[in-house]
C-alpha cells in the first residue's frame, strides 16, 4: 500500500475569442519517506506558518469571500450525489481571481461581488503563497501557468500583475504544436510538482489562453498504526453496509465536539497550521446536512472545538478523484457572473476588434488518506468501545471533511466520503 497522502487540484480556465473562436524529476512526497518526527521542530514550523498568515481586515474579507464561494460550490457539487467527491476551493478561487484581473466594466464588478475587490485578492494570494510550508512534514505547492496562443497579444500590465501576485509563468505557445503540452507539463515538474502527474493532456488550437492552476499537498499527521486498521462496517446513504478499512486510534487527544446534530473533530498536520475538520452528521442524512452548511456554521463548529479531548477515533482509509466541468454549476450559483454571453476579459489582450470570454472551467482533484497523512484513517471498531468510557468519533457513515489552515481558516480542500473509494 502506498503510504502517501497527496492532493492534486488542477484548474484549467480556457478563454477564447468571442469572434470566430470556440472556445522531469522523480519527486518523493514527505509521506513517502520513512521519517522520525521531531515534535519540537514540527511545533516550531507550525507556529512559523501560523505567524506568516497573520491577517489584516482586507485579507479576512477575502478569505470570507473564498469560503462563501466554497460553500455555494459545495451545495451544487454534492446535490443529489450519494458518492464521494472532492474539490479544492482555494485553488479554484485563486485561478478565477487571476482571470478576474483581466475583466472589465460590469463583468469585473460582478466578479468582485463574489470574490471581493480584486486588488485585495491579489495582495492576499501573494501573502498566502509566500507563506506555504515546505518541510519534511508538510509540503504545499501552488503553481500558476498562463499559456497564450500565438495570436493572443497579452497586455504587459496584466502579465506583470499575475506574475507578481500569483507567481504565474506567462508564455506564448502555438496551441497546434503537439510538443507544447509536454513543455507545459515539464515546467510544472521542474517546479517540483510530482512528475507522475500530467497536468494537461491537450490544448485546443482554437482557444486563445489556457490558465493552469495546480495545487499539491503532502502532509503527515500524528500517525495511526497499520496494525489497528481493520475491515469494518460502513453504512451508506442508502442503508446498505460495506466492509471497508477503518483506521483506529484508541487514545487520540484532539479538539472534538459532540452535538445533537453532529460530531466534529479537528486533526492537525505536523510542520504547519493546516488541519482537517471532519463533520459526521447524527440526525440527518449527509445530503440534507451538507445543504445546511454555511460559512457561519463552519466558523461555529471551529469555535466549538477548541478544547482537546481524549477520544476513540476511527476513520476510513480512502482515495477520491473528481473531474468536474464547473461552468454549468457556476452559472446556476452565480448567474450574474457566469451566465452572461458577454463575459469579457478585454484587459488581458491587446485586441481592439475581438474580445475574450470565459469558455470553460475544468477542475480535477484527488485526495488520498491513510495512516500517515491527510485523509485516511484506520478505525478499530468494538475493542476501544467496550473497554473504554472515552467519547467515540467513529466515521462509519457518510461525512464531510475540510482541510483548512488554523490561521486564516481558508478552505484548501473539501469533500464528502460516502463509502466508495476506500483503500483496501
């Protein structure tokens, strides 16, 4: 079994002209390496990450807008879905923010209603990306690449802004040249993205621009022991029972809350201020519960689990991959922004005749959770229950999860686990 936890979020924003257009290296993640945890060093690195993400009021407003967008997206993505899914809201929002720098007039005003002032977003993402942790315990990478077809003259002002604020690489290519895809993938691999990941498969020669945002997240957490992972019953949303691997820790000491409607636990990662929040509904089906989740309820849950408790912890070991075309979902959620035929981005290219519009947003995300890292747990079922009076958090039916940082509470990753995708 591969002992690594990797989140890869890839966002492709394809922009085409309104007139006449249709739309390396062998890296090893931190969780691949056998490593001895230095608790003092890990705690020091975590505090450093926390301090680096200190917010001002403009940053806070930007994060709130990102998370509001995240929950609106969650409601659409999980609606009528009884299967596992994962998305990366911060990555997606930052990619749209890059494009928003080229929006003009009412289009820019509409985007700022959703994401806040673009100038503030630029400052926040610049700060956030500069603070990303890169150590033996947590390694987080966010990369941006703007590929322009040869007939798209990008304005210097736009190029300078996205290069400065988002550390974006801006390059011209012939989208009809089959070698270009390899060149772009090679750039990501040279920037330390796992070389097993192919960021893009092809480019549409009719498109003018392709913005690629890639997120890679590898993190270790207080490890479960594989010896306690066992096949256990997991009740699906439709009342059937699956036997899946559940990771157990009978002496977990974590921030935890037990309410009438749900249980929640927050699990820290070593070497950063990232945490995973897992919310397990008790009285409602996950489909109903997830629709009630908002930015306010997210904050209420986090505010209620500040005190650690000794609990019996059980979580599935799983992997989830999602490949979503998001324009249709975004049009339903934000018709004033994404449902216009004239959604133009004329501040990107110098073309007095034609205009750019947003054609499609493809969002591919995968997450793997196992004993050593990000979202996998081995759960020991009855043993700890019968011999201990400790509270239990046994995720044996569908649940929501969020990877966020403890400084800004920005949601890096979110999804639901419904039983499919268990790692045997």
